[in-house]
């Protein structure tokens, strides 16, 4: 928790051990001097001073030790590199914006030393803009029914699959366990595009989870605008909706019956409603060129999201793309590092798909500029049925084990699971 030290209109200033972050007060009735939890830059809960001081006392030494470790891991070593790369990286210090050609050139980096220098620069920017704060959300996959037929996805309509739909009671129960027993302050509710879940069903679920002092994050696909509006009114405050690819032709070839224009319009609408936005793309779709990857990063930036979410394409059994090639892990690390350099104060997620590509990639991604993670809290019997791609990294990991692994990783990197605040200029 942090302490509110100032309120200017809708914006509050929260102090975490002397470090101050801006938050949106939203609907929490907090005043100066109150102790609060914030997530996604929104105050989600207030707690008593006694409870807050107890937690802060337990955290104090650890907090400063972690900060020190992070600073140590964020130095840029003296690594030999070409003049061309050095000139591009130098732009960061000069505060100059990148042109597309430079981002393409970064994407083509292949020399081992140069890659190291590039990632270290991105990690250094991450450390300077965010300190050691790392955003950790829980994700609950509540239905694997989907009415869309995306070529890449393992829960597409056209695939024979054992389906499940969690009832309202089951969703609320799983969320309560995550919030009360495991301490999550933000939960992503994810599903296929499943119209069985109407506003009448979902709004009370959102209300109940919001009442637990949790940020409700929706990831329910291209559903109706009215549904998103009702769920905002019910208390949902964040939405994850990737545009998937900035290339219209690729979009239409892998998402039959839908358009990029329509997807982007919905993303803009969600922002207009006031949702904290997470968006991004898949890397490695068929016919994708290097330029498309850079365009994907630039389109994400232009949408001004609070969080970047992108991951590698991973083949899924029983889909038209099952034989399409896997992407190289370094390509993904480069995309993380480019996104960090091109949009310095962004929040960048390391996704499960990247971890699935390579067990070490979660750590490497966090050292190449990423600063956010998600932990799957879906009940095990359902998780294995939510097979958007094969061999998911977290498939056989119990929730508590997943948490322990993540905490161990964060500690080894000197990161702390605290809120990242909001950027007022956005
Ligand atoms: N590989 C990687 N990502 C995938 N998604 C769906 N199928 C795959 C796949 N085979 C991603 C989409 C979607 C998110 C929830 O999962 O980008 O937005
Ligand atoms: Fe459905 Fe999303 Fe999979 Fe497409 S990517 S089939 S919309 S769950």
C-alpha cells in the first residue's frame, strides 16, 4: 500500500517509501492521509493505517534491497558495437524520437554483443522510467467458447473442443480466492467471444469482484459496445483487446469476417469510455514482414495504451496454422526492447506465449525492457481446456506454485509488485 499525500482534482499523489506516483482517484472515497492500494494507476481499495503500517514495516528492508539489486542489474556495460547501433541508442540520451528506419535496423540486430547492448539499454530505460515497480495481474479464463474463427487460435469456433463456461458463482468464487487468499489487486477476466455471457450475467459478477477491492480487467474480445458500457458502469475499469496485426491484409486473412478498422474502432471506443487500455499484437503471423512488426509497435504506441500486450504466434493443434513456423525468441525480445525505447514510459507485459516459446524468456523479457507479468488463476480443470495454443507454459502449474515462481523471479531481478501509476500527459 501507499499513502495519499496530495489530491489535485481527479489525480492523487501516492507515496511508496518516498517514491511518488500519480493515480486516478476514480470511485474510491479516499482522502489525503489514507493508505490505499492502486492498480493500473487507479485507486482500488483503502485500508486502515494500522494494517498498512504493519505491511509496510514488513516490506521496508526488502523494498530497499530490491531497489538496489535492480539498479545493479540495470547498468549498461561497455560492449563493443557498430557505430550505427551506437548512434541509434545514443538518441535515447538525447531524448530524440526514432524514425521507422532506425526501429527496423534495431529489429535486424543479430550480433550477440550488439543484442546484449541493445537489451541493456532498454532495461536501463525501464529502470529510469519505472524504477523497480512491476505490475502483476491475475488472469481467470472463464469460458473457452468462442464464436470467432481466427486461424491461429486453438479455441476457434471451428475446432472440436471440450467446452466449459464458468457460472457467475464459480467466477466470483475463483476471484474471491485470488483476492482474499492470494492477495491479487487486479484480475483479468478472459474468455472467447461468447455471447452467452450477457450484461445481465456479467454486470453483477463485475460488481461483486469490484467490491472485493480489485481492479476488474476485461478480456472478452470484440463484444458489443453496449456490453462494454454496462460493464464499465458496473465497475470494470480496464480492458485488454489486441488489434492482433496492423496489416489489414493479414488481419483479414486470419480473422475471417472481421476487419481491422472495426477492431480499432472498438479499441478507441473503450478508451473513450474511460477504460485503462492494454493492447498489442501477435508476432509471427503468416506473410508478416519485418516492417509489419515495426508498424505493430508504432500502432500500439499511437493508441496510447496503459499497457503493451504482445506475444509470439504459437501453433495450435486442429487449426489452419498448425504447421506455420514458430518465431525466434530473440525476435520477441527485440520487440520488447524496441517498444521500450520507442515509448519509454510504456508498461510492457511478458506474456505466457513468450514463456511457452522458451522457459528463460520470462526473465530475459524482464531484462529487455518489460515491467509487467500475469499469473494464471484459472481452476486447473478449466485451464487445460483454454488451449489457445499448444503446450502452454503454465498448463501444469498449480496457482500457488505459479505465484511462488513469479515472486522468486521478481526477487532475483530486484523487482517489487507495486503499482506503476498513471502518466498524466496521456
Ligand atoms: N499463438 C499466440 N497467441 C495467440 N492468441 C490466440 N491464439 C494464439 C496463438 N496460437 C492470442 C491472441 C488473443 C489472445 C487472447 O491470445 O492475440 O488476442
Ligand atoms: Fe476467439 Fe479470440 Fe481465439 Fe479469435 S483469438 S478465436 S476471437 S478466442
